């Protein structure tokens, strides 16, 4: 597919990237430009169809994007900061950029290092005066503190800049999604459950290190608004919207039922899928903790289980291993029932995530979040079980 690039001094250029490239995955475009002798970075995506990027130095092209990394001068601060902490052995490469994050890869003598800048309530302004709160954790701060609490349980940043929500991370390895050894999957879910259990009696610590309170009571309080008139529900078909009041009643009953089982609320990753777990030298670590919160731990399984793309994520041995870590709180039967309920409520949790993001992004990033919210709503309307 062809991509149009504007902002370079030579004028608009076109490059070829693989078909189906998602607009936020900018590395193919950056590499194609380098092949043409243009060394640059994407500032923002101006259009998804046709795919069009604005790049440095921009030559006066402006954008309504909110993120600080969409401004050419941002790199005048970020690149020297990176150089203070790592010694590059080659040119850096931008690999992802959109309204929620900007990620660069820097080669070093000890392996690749990744720089990540995130959207956070302290770094971006909302699009309207009465926005829904941005539910993102301050990922650099969270990882720094959580890695101090439990060394080896989460990625430890090489450096962070808390005020601007920047961090440097080492290469964590290959995605769990590529693993074919069932034992690695079992180890992944056991480690995650143990990390969650380590914060069971420390909810105040999770709030202190920037996790949002997104417990079942919060979900209950938000239910009517989330399934009422919203930009996402407006995109449903009329027959789908007609199902929402009945579904709201069922979900409220599921919240009550899940609460009664007695599992404690604790750390929730919020976007725990097999592509956000890495394996290196036998060590399994979840990354991308921007959605970290205080909530019901089982809600993480709604994103982790990808039966079609990653069949091992739904393997009974993997799920049984995860549930077995919680047997001090409930019987195996109740744990299985809790998992069924959490599958429904995890979908509602994701619907809430996407609804709140809309007030903090613009352009293609906002449209992407809206599509995601509609997708989760449709999952929510599927019959339970």
C-alpha cells in the first residue's frame, strides 16, 4: 500500500509499506523513507485513508494532535535525554507513534533499548472542558515503584523522567504469542497471578503508584452511563441498542454475583494479551502497563484469552494454572464461576476504558478508540457463555 508523507523539505513523498499496516505502526514508513535517503520521524497521522503522515521538520504543517511528541521541537529535548542514559551504536528508529504513545528503538552494545513516552493526565490536555478522566496509570512511575516492590516481577526501567512520562526499557524478548511450549504459558499466568496476589493487602500502594481505582463498585456506578447515549452506542444498529437495558440489568447482577465470591480486588494489568507478554532467557514479563488499575484480578483474562490467534491462551491447563493460584480465597467451582462472570465484566471494563479515552485523543487515534469501543460493546451484547 502507498503512504503519503508531508513535511519534509523535498515536498510530499510517497512510499510503499506492507498492506494492512496499522497507522500507529510507523516503522515501515520510517524504513522506506530511509531507503530514499530521508532520515526523519512521524509527528502525526493526518489521515488513515489514504494513509498520510506529517513528519519532521514539518515545514509549517500543523496538526490538532494533543500529544507533545507531535511537535518537532519535542525531539530537541527527548533525544539528548536518551543520550544521557544510553550510548547508541547506530541510528534510532521510531516504531510506533499515535495519540497514546511514541516509541523509539535505540541499538546499544548490550542490545536494543526502547524509549517510550506516554499520554497521561499530566502530559496532555483533554479535548473539552468537562472530560471523562483519562484512566491511564503513569507507566514509568508505576514500573519503577513496582519493580522496587517486587524485583524481577515487572520490567525495571533503565531510567525514567517522571514529569514528562518518559522511560527507557531493555529489550524484553519475544512475544508470548509466538511460544509453542505450554509450560511457558503456564509460567506466564502463574507469575501474573502471584504479582496480583502480592498487592492484595496493599490497595493503597497501588493508588500511590498511579493505578486508577476501577473496582467492581466503580464499574457498577458507571454502568448506566456506559450503556446509555454515547459516541460508541450511537454507532450500534437500532436492534443492538434495544438490547442494552436488558444487558445492563444482567451485568449488574453479574457484578453482585462476582463480588459475593470473595476474591480480593488488587492489581489489574488492563491490557494483558499474549502480545504484551515477553519471553527472554526463560523469564516471562508482562509489559505495557498504561492500563494498570485496582480492580478484580480476573478481568485480565478477557484480553489474555485469544482463542483464534493464540490457541494456547485458552488451553484448560493454562486457565487451571491461573485459577489454582487463587484457591485460598474460593473453591475450584466458585473460581470457575468467577472466571465466567469476569469474562462478561472484563468486556464492560474495556468498554469503559475506550469511552474515557475519547476525550484525550484526536484524529485517527480518536477514530481508532471509537472503533475499539464499538467492538467491545458488541462483545458485551453476545449471549453469556
